[in-house]
């Protein structure tokens, strides 16, 4: 039986933490929201803001000879839906396209990976100064086009997010757990816990400096994967439309046998203001 690619429950809330702004910065209009409003909402994963990130991930190391390489493009549409005057649901989906060499054996694989879809139920109105939260289900879909790029298991479980924004700071954590409930009987069961604390600070020029841990524990393999991500993000306007750019690096504080050593990330997020 072939071993599945280690799976990370990575939420778009942590893979991309774009710019936020302080209220003292002059407003620049973009659609129905100012740039300050857009920057603040982008830092809030359960904000009412449609945005479409394209996240490019490059990882080096790992594999049988520790010289593997993986490129992963995560397409991550975020769509808020107002349920009523009191509640909303935020749909956040990660669709990964993967190309890798010498990560599993000495061959190469390329194709679509497993899709992760999260749905956060959150209050429609946020109280000033109060913590922001969302809770709901996460669903892992066995959509991989190569059996080495996914688990071949349907998995689901709960996910919860809590954060606070004040004086230019955004800090909080995302947690989730998924168990497999259907799929290929010849593949290992899935039981994954993800705990992802994050912290960032934003200047009045919409530049954000931040860090997060995208830690995942595989209960079947009894192994941690803990990459530390450091990044800088800038929110700008291009052709009148708000666009966020992020550049960062990561180092794996802990990893399974054959896991990568370090990586880079470059993201572009297109925003559709209300």
C-alpha cells in the first residue's frame, strides 16, 4: 500500500493574513469600503468581505534523500453569506494544485490535491472591542488526482476561530479536528488536529508584519508538523481595485520523517468590496 502525502488542515485564515490599518490613517475609497475597512476585514477571517487569494507555496527538503521539492498553489475563495439580521456564514475553501519531485520515493507527482471546505457561523454584527469568533464544520474532500497527493478518504469535524483586533494588532487562534468516515478501505484512517495561533501588527500604511504556527498532529502516525511562518503583507490599489500581496518564509520546527525543512510563500489576494 502506498503511503499518503501528509495532510495539513490549513485554513485560509492562517495561510494569508493581509494588511490591516489604524483608524488614524486617511481613508482611500475602494468600492463601498475604505482601504482601512478592507484592510481590517482582511485580517478578520469571518468578516463580510469577498476575497480570492492565490497562494504559492515552495518547500525544499524531505523525501528519502532529503532533497525533495514541492510547489503548491492554493486557490482559496472566501464568500460571506448573510443568513438573517443576527447571523452569517463564511465559506472558506482551499483547492490545492500540487507539483512535487522526490518527496515520495524518487518519482514526481502533479495534479489536484484534497479540497478542504470550512463554514464559519458568526454573529452578523461585531461589538466594538469584543472578541471576534466563528464556529462550524470542516469537510475534507478526496479530490486528489493522484493517490500520492491525497488521503482518498472523506473526513469531517468541527472548526473554531477566535481573534481580537486592537491598536493595529491582530491575534488569535484557529483550531479544527477531522475524522475520516468514508473512502478507500485500503488507506489509513484520518484523525488530524490543527492548532494555529497567529499574531500580526499593521502600520498606518497598510503594511502588516506577522507570524503564525500551522501546527497539525496526526493521531494515526503520532507525529507533529509545525511550520513557523514569518511574513510581510501590503495592501494596495491596482486599477482602482484593492489587491493584497504577501511574501514570507517558513521553517519547520517539527515534522514527520521525510518532511520538508524550509519553504517560501508568495500570495496575491483580489478583493471585491461590498
